[in-house]
């Protein structure tokens, strides 16, 4: 299923994108799309049954904003430098860091360049959404059984704040609007092989990133298993699994960092497409 949330910011309603491209209203069946829903197989079954029976009313999509596909995110765990080429271009090892849930915005919402920023960068990523409580998982296969679904994430980063200001990466990762998510949460049954997905990102129409999850150093199952050894993952938590080569930081000087007015578009196979216009905060 392709689950999403539509409407004005903070007042989104749950919806389902049907196989025919019709947007269907889920608000008569479920309150929202969040960790509570993803952990409830009965509720997910009711959605599937209603969709199959044709009982879900269509939504008029004209002028309808697409919000983040997941509400009340618990935490966002990020795996840095998880692609072979990206790790080589930065010369560092994979790391684990966090983004605050309030960095999440809709897939087409404006992304704000922080005040004082000169090195705002792009990163297309596969986001993993947890559906079952995961702690001390023993295998990658078991870890995949705890995944509810997948989404496109844009891990926007400010490199000066992240690397040159001392301390942790958090200062360059948690600026306002720095985690566009969506458009859809695609349930795991529709993504049979998360290691066979293409990721692409364009800036002002120029292709900057073009990779595949087969290039990940740590595959999705191993990422979730590994993280579960250090912290408990709950339904509604998100794991951003890293970005392929092609970020601005990896270019030769002068590096093409983002500026107000730039347009970034990104997509992951089967998970939809995002488009953001950059603006100054």
C-alpha cells in the first residue's frame, strides 16, 4: 500500500494512493498514519479490505498539499557514509547520528537555508519506517520483519555547521525543514528487495546523484539489526540509511552548495518523487 497524508500543515488527513492513481480518503477508518497504526495489523487489514471492496471515497487532489506520510515520529536515526562511493569521496567511516522529528516536512514543502549558512548540501536517502518494537535483534532477516515500510528522505545538511564548528554532527543536521519525507509510506510487502532501488537527485535540472541501494556498505536489514543493539526502535521510528555519491561537499572547488531559489528534485524507485524550492530563513 502507498499511504500518505494530505492537507495543510498540522491538519493532514490519512489517505491511500490506489493502483489506478486515485487518492482515497482513509479518515473514516483510521485517525492518522503513525506508529500506532503501523503496529496494528487489524487496522492495516481494514484498510486493505476497504480498498479491495471499493469503499474508500475519492479525494479531489486539486491544490491539495502532500504532507509527511508519517505523524508523531518518535526518533530519526541516521546512518552516515553508508555508500561505498560516498564514503570514499569524504574519506570517513560510517557513523550514526540523529535528526529531530521536527525537521520533517512534506516532500514538496520549502526548504530553508539557515541564517549564516554557506554550505547547505543535498542528500537523497532511503528511509526505513519501523513497524514493530525492535531490540537486540539477532539477524538481518529478523530485522527486515520489523520494517513497516519505506519512503524517500532528503537529508539536507549544512556542512560548515556539521563539520567545521566542533562537537557532533547535530548542528548541521537539525536545522528547520532539513528532512523532507515522502510523498508516500510504501508498505514493506510492495518493496520485496530494498537493496535493488535506484536513488536520483537533481539540482536545477542537473543530475547530481545517481546510485542504487545495492551500493550500501550496510544493507537495510543489517542497519536495523545493528542499531537495535544500541537502542530500542519503536513503531513509527525512522531510519535514514545514507546517501550515494554526488553531494556538493564531494565536488571540486568551488563546491556548488545550495542557494535561495535553487530547485531540488529527488526520487527513489517505487517510492515517489520530491521537489523543493530553497528559500532563505
